C-alpha cells in the first residue's frame, strides 16, 4: 500500500541530448522518448530524434538516423511506433521499428505515408492504430486505421468523428461525437470485429484510456447555463458492461495520463498523481526536487516522466521510479 504523499526514489535517465526530452513512454524495461529537437523554419515544425534507454542494461542510445516531426513515440514490448507529422500538409507518415536489445539497433520501416494524421500513433503487441482525416462524400471525416505487423496489411476500422484513440490487447477505445451530439466513448473488439458505444449520456465523456478489460474516462458536467462545472473519473468493465464512478470532481486532465494494470497516472502541479482501481485510492507520488512534471507513463510498477526545464517547449530530462508493490 502506498501512503498519500509518499516520496518516490527517482533516478535520471542518462541521455546524449540533455534537457531536450519529451513524450516518454515505457514498456517493461524499455523507455523511449523524443528529443534533440530542431525547430524547422518557417513552419515552426519541431523535428526530433528518438532515444531508447534499457533499464536492465543501463544503456541509452539514439535509434534514429534522421529527425521526425512531432514524433510522439509509443512502445509495446520491443515494437516502437511514431509519426512524422507535417502540420496538416497531408504528407504525414507512420513508422515502426523492432528494437534489438542485443545490438541496440532499431531500423525504421515506413508503413503509411501521404496522410493527414490527427493524434498519436498507438501500438499493442503487433497491432498499430492511428487516426487520420480524409474527405468522404465532400465531407472531412476522421477515420481509424490499423496495421497488422504479422500480416503486413492495413485496414480501415471506423469512419466517424474519432479522437484520442487508445489500444490494449484485443480492444481499442476512442472518443467521438455525432452532429450536435455530446462526446461519447466507443469500443472496438478486434477478435469479433464489432464496435459499440459504451457511454450514452447528455454529458461529454472524453480522454479514454484502456488496460486489459478496463476503460477509464472523464465525464464533464455543466451548469444549466452551459458553463463548465466539474468532471468525474469513471471506469467501464468490458466483460460485465458495468460503469462505475471512481472519483467525484476529478482535479486535473487525463490528456497526458497513462493507464496500466489498474493504475492510472497523470501530472499534477509538482507531483505525479495516481489512482489505484484495486484499492479505490488517490495517491500523490511526491518527486523531489519539486519542479513541474509532464507526461508520465506507467508499465507495471515503473513510472517515467519529464522534469520540465524548458517551459516554452515543455522539455527537460527523463526520470523514472519504481512504485512500491502492494
């Protein structure tokens, strides 16, 4: 059991590009992030290299030979995916590589190009998913596409308003809306190839995260005048179809949060906050020195984050810690 306010023993990940890291992700003993950024004039695109740190071997290396725009890397096992984003120029691309811990190599492979990407590219196992904008019947829509690394085939899964996609094993979740409708959460089952809407209230439901058979999301409430009031944290059990209120008046945003094995983490002001679904407790994981923290990620009992040094670009150095086991 973790006591509220317990200080984690944090360690800084060594990097050849100090102070430029952002968007760290974690799977097992591997941490991946983008860094060593370069602002590209005149469009002000930010291009990044990608780095990997192996916690078991205590080694850090750059795995890219060129920079990619707003890469936002994700990792599952030893599969790393990222985007090359060109800010709506319809020339975006999706890449992946398979990291070889023995050699430290991760040769990049392009699997999609000429796209208009929306959010991040996500991965679970050998399945990669992203959202992109396309014109259909004269209308601009957002569709979800997947790429299977075992079959090397791309498939369109859904054509609708779709944002903030997340994936875990055989399921995918996202938030979307119809015309003049509130935001809702949708679920796709890769095994049965079926889709269903798992929320249906007059309120907005948004920022879904999924781990195993559990989805967490926020539900926003407004006053009768239409003003923002507060938001609650909910969970949805895919097996039973049960929706549960976890935390009334959720204090922050899940836009930069992460969810793994029943633990949800997100950045507070000067701490990482965590909600444990097994104990139904909110924890403040205190990190010292007290500096702004950004984009935490969690895998098992390990958590990584950025200590923000550059407030303009939101970059800094990667740190990690182990959460005491229950």
